[in-house]
C-alpha cells in the first residue's frame, strides 16, 4: 500500500514564522483551532461547532475556524444556524476555501478532524497538533494516541471539549506531539518515501509477470 504523500518542504514548521493568517483574523496571541474541509455532513462540521461551543462555555478564549467551501444546502444552513443560535459568530469563523493552506495550518494550534484525511499529515508536517475524534474508533497508523496525536473515541462533544481544552492549555504536550509527528511524517509520508514505496509496488508487479 502506498500512503498519502506530504510535501515536507511546503508544509514545514518554518511556515509558523508566517503570521499572515493570524494577522488576517487578529489572533496573534489567541489560541486557534481549525477544521479543514468542505462544509458537508461527512466532515461532521456540526459536531465541530458543538465541540467549539462546549469549549467556549468554559470561558477559555479560543478562536475556531472552519476552513473550506460552504455547501449552500440544508446541511450548510444548519451549521450556520447552530453558530448563530449560540451567538458565537465572532468565535467560530467560516473562512471559505483557502489557497494558502501551509500558512493556514501553521496558523493553528490544534487541527481537529472528525473524518480523517490527509490534512492531518500536512498539519503534523507544519508543526500543528492533531486531535482526531472518531465515534467508531477508526484512526490512522500515523495518528497514534499520545505519540503523534491525541485520538479520542467518542461521539460526545462535551467529553471531547475537555480533551481539547487540556490540549490547548498544555503547550508542552502539544510540542511533544508535534515534534514526534513531524519526524514520523518525514520518515513515512514524505514525497521521497512515497516515490520509494511506489517503485517497490511496480517492481513487485513486474516480478510477478516474469
């Protein structure tokens, strides 16, 4: 199997020196959490909104970003409606589609995913901590709990809020996670690694035909 490849030069901790994204939203000194992907049901964006709401109820000063194209349908309307109903339009921000993902991911303290995806590995390469939440307990080999990410098996966003709050307030934990995750991505998911794995697949297929 050939895993997703990550351009570790493009997605790099060096991107964190670029504060364009943080300056754009005036969050230079504010903890930031992001969800990346189109606003659709598969991405569980409503769950992310409820997660954000539970964290914000604690009084923790955090900005949450939903990064991706808004689907103008019933689900998209329900997501926006939930944010309005909570009165959190200034704290849960829809950025729309972005073409500067290295800067966006580097501008996040934590990336949350409720559906997996290669954006996790790009975030890890950029030095951003990953919180992977799965009700079914399905996690990537490269998001190992307590080593390269925090993996949480739950559908309870109140419980998930406690885990996220802890991660946001524990900078040492985030640093330890991101250091190990970056090393893991470089070793197993870099473009060079992907090319090598692909070559081995072709070699195996050619040998089988001889």
